[in-house]
C-alpha cells in the first residue's frame, strides 16, 4: 500500500526515518519558530535569562510576570511566569510553540539596564520571598500599564 | 487538589476565614480529591467575630464549626487549561455556597481561577474583582 508524500518531502518519512526532526521543524508556526530560535535558544545572543520580566499576549489578554523557569525540550519547551495579582501569587506555564501565544515581549532583562542577574536557572525560591515579589510585581504593573 | 482535611481560605464576605474540607461532592467512582470548580463540603475552622449589630439583623452569620458547601476557586496544585497552559496560585481558596449552589455571601475578594467558568460557575467568576482572564474560550462549532 503506497501513500503519496507531499511535494518536496522524502518518502523515507513514511518509514519513520527522521520523523521527529521533521516534525520539530514543521509543526510550530513561523512565529513560534522565531521564538524558539531567538528568545529560547541558549546560544542566541538575545536569549532570555530567568529573572527577566516578560509579557505574553494571549487572545484573552496579556499576562506578565517574572520568568522563573525555562524547561528546554526542543519543540515542547515551556516557561513559567510568576506574578502577584491582588496579593495572591499566580504562576502560569506556557508552551513556547503554543499557537495561542501571539507575542512575547521582554519588559526587562535580567543582568541588563540595572536588572539583577540571577544566580539560578530556576527561581522557585521566589515563592517563599514575598518581599522580592512585591518589588517585582509593582515594576511589572508599571511597565505593562 | 483538596481532599479530606485540606484547608483553604474563604475569600467571600460571609465572615468565615479558614475552612477545612470534609467531603468532595463528585461521582462516587472518582477519587475524593477536589480541584478548581468542584463543590465540596467544609467545616469552618476560623471565622470573624460577629458584631452585636450583625447578630441582630438578618445577615448570614457564619460561625466556627458550621458545616457548609463551598466551591474551590484557587488551588496551589497547578490546573491545566484545555490549551495546554498551567495555572497555579499560592494558596487554596474557596467560596461558600448554600444548598441551592448559590453564593452564601455577597462579594468575593481576590483573584479566582477562570476554570470556574468552564465548570459552570460563571456567576462566581464574574463577581470576583479581577478574574484570571487567562483562559482559552473554545470557539463554538
């Protein structure tokens, strides 16, 4: 039983050869691919460091917060933003290749323009430090308003 | 993820402060753990003192030791949205209900999860001062 492969693609894909690599290249939207190759690519000069403040624009409104973790898994790369909303800490985890993410804006970068460089890759300790979070959340609010 | 003995803050103006879960009202086959949007039975562990004037009037008086129904509005355990996002709050919170699944109090203080809307508690979600509007509304087919 032979099936047709779309133009320009090798027929070895039907046998499963290099299938995951092909999917990693073609499944994400171009916007997501640029995100993956710039902001979330550790070898790119513009990559975001944990501790930066990002704003993600979603179809239902923006969510801004400090980047506390990046989970690098190629196409499944995800990142977590933390913010304090009405005295309650809220964390949201996004997939970089999610088609819902219209835009990721960097409000402030860690280590640049007076922003502190974080000495950790995962900033889960911020969950226990409300003092640091209030300072960050007020800055986020001011910047995103 | 709130089950038996799980404590949560009550974020409406009923007077209750902290409640403890006693039962999760779901199908008997599902495990007795509740998440955002689930109705649970709670015991009030701590409540605001009721002033003399309030005690005389017809305002709802919630006392320590009362057993009420409640709906979970925030969980510390992350909850997945249908689009793959996860949202997690810093505490567990609930809102008291009466037997008719209506709000016992009149106001809700604090953020609630938008997952409430998806589970049919749109009224409570709309009462909250700033609902987490970060949910994916499925397009109608």
